[in-house]
C-alpha cells in the first residue's frame, strides 16, 4: 500500500516515540505538583515550550499547548476576538472548518460581524484585499498559511505587513505548512500547529500567541498554560511536538525540494494522461507535497475506491469534515462548479523516499482508475 494522505495525518516518527516514551513511563508526574516527580515533568514541559517557540520564531511564554490544530484555531479566533473590545473579524471562505465555524459561533452568539475575503480561482488572497477589509473595529484577521485541500500558499509576510500597519492582530493557521515552509519569519501574531501532521501523535498541538495580545481562554479551571488553557498538560505530547517540529525544520529544505520535484512530475503526468483532469490550487504557490485534481464527469469517491484497489490511498479533500458528502467549500469559493467539485481527489506526499519512477507509475494508476470509473 502507498499512503498518499499525509495532509490528513502522518505516521509517528520513531525518534518522536523514543523522545516521548520516558514521559509516559518513569517521568509521569503532574507538572503542577510541587514535588520532585512533578518538577521533573514541569522541567520537560518548559523545555518543550522553548523548543517549539524557537521553531515558530516566538517566545516560550507565547506557546500554549493544545489538544490539536482545531483547538488551537478555536482558541486563537474566539480567544483573541473575545479578549478584544472590537467586534469585527476578517477570514477567507477557504479556511479550515475550525476557523470558519469559530467565526460563525462569534457571529451568532456574540454579534461579531464577519467579513469574508475574496479569493481568486487558485485560492490566493491579495494583501490589497486584506487592507480593504480591515476597519477601525477589526479585532482579528485569521488566515491559513497553506490550504489543506488545494495546497495554495498565501503570501503571509506581505499580508502581515498590512495587518501590522493597521495595528490588527493576524492569526495564521500553519497546520498544513509546518514542516514544509519556514514559520519563523511570517510576522504573525498567532500561529497554530498540529503534531499529527508532522510525525507526532494525534491529540497534541500548539497556539503561539504573542503575550501582548489579550486572549480569553476557552477552558477554565486550574489556570495552567499561564491561564490561557486550563487542564493538566500533556507532557509526553508536548515533548513529541517539540521533537517533531525540530526534526521537520532540520530536514525541511532537502525534503521539500525532493518531494516538490516528485509532486511536479506527478502533476504533469496526470494532466498529460487524463484528458478531463484539472489541477486545483495555485500551480506555482503551493505546498511541495500536495497535488489536488478534479476529474470532470466522474465521481471522486469512485476514483478513490479504484485507486485503493490498486494499492494507493488518497483523499477526496479535507479529512476534518466528518461524514460530509457536500461539494468542497474551498473549491466552490474558487469558482469550481458543484458537480465538478465532487470529482476532486487529493494526493499528499510525506517525507519518505519513493522510487525514482514513482511519479510515472502513480500517474498511470490514476489514469487507469479514472478510465475504469468512466467506462472508457
């Protein structure tokens, strides 16, 4: 089996398992406990916080460990807006559901006005569009660094120059871009990451949010994480996230170049072999390992089943919209017709090294699968 759904989740790396194992066994203490067992756990937590902050270009005190990327985005969007006196939020229509649903919650229950940004057919957002959307009462601009379905990468540095000039905080969802793109020079005020996209276990993430920004917590209780997220910390998970981030950062340049070349060859092969195939997302500004297509006139789910029968596991889009058979909101926002959007298939490569002829062989398997489904 060839697993090409790394945007959904990735296998835990052996180095990460080795790093976290002591904190699941011998060093098991509660980091809030005032004894030697607890202090050992607290020391590991502090070290993990420093390591995560270093990769993200933030301060250790900015890092809040969460239960994953969804919680990190919820904490950023709800926490920053509710911590502000302003009641206007700017998002784009192609964001992850954790941002869009948080925005809708604020609209429904707190009277926050939400302005959606325009995106082009490739899913790109211009700094000018952000500037035009910002108002005197804007509390936050929340955008994804790279889209989880089509792989389009935004020019966050240029957008952050706009938000900084307007004195408006910028939250960046970097769940998909972490490990593929540098995160320490974005100029963002808040950054969300998730461990299981990087080789850490599911159930650990982080929100790094600058200390000067008021943040209303979602979870109340014992006041852990400097009062920003109560609950006994997942020490082993924090160590795992720090280890995975460091490994990915150290390998990023080489892995991104190698996987990017493979993905480009695969895209070219599919477009050449499948007449009805169309690449979604920006052809140039995209994640190195993401290739997403529509296959007009066929069912994307049927293509997925054919591919799996041939030993290739991929996805029809986001794995986070559980049970949904509606057309992708991302593709609809990019002006893809609903019936075409339902033909989408996403292939996301990981860090593992594949054979030199992998792109050619994979493109051929995709072509065979589409032909089998379409009956041609």
